[in-house]
C-alpha cells in the first residue's frame, strides 16, 4: 500500500499524513523536539542542535557512537536514567 501511494497509484489525502507527523501526545511535550517535513530532495534549514538526549534503553554500542559524534560536533550529550 505504501509503495502504491508513493508511486501515485493510490490517491491520498496528504492532510491526514501531515496531522499524523505534526501531532504529539501531551505527555511528550517536555521533549521540545522539532519536526521538519519536506521532500526527500530538499535540505531543510534548521536551528543548530545543542543537545542530544539518550533514552534509558539505549544500547552501549549506540551510546558509544553518540558520545563520539557529540564530542566531534561539540554537542552536549545527556543521558536519561
């Protein structure tokens, strides 16, 4: 179905998808995240990332990768427990 919609074989109401991607449950409001929507060929202009938060279920492998990335890019890394 997704393939057919992507290739224009099935007509879709794009407003439903925008609502899905732009709506967030109030319990996650504290995250203050940004959601950028555009075409795959577009490079959106966004504010500089100042911090990355690791969730409590992050793997050691991903934690190490994020630590290295944040160190290189001078981004604050915060681990939630």
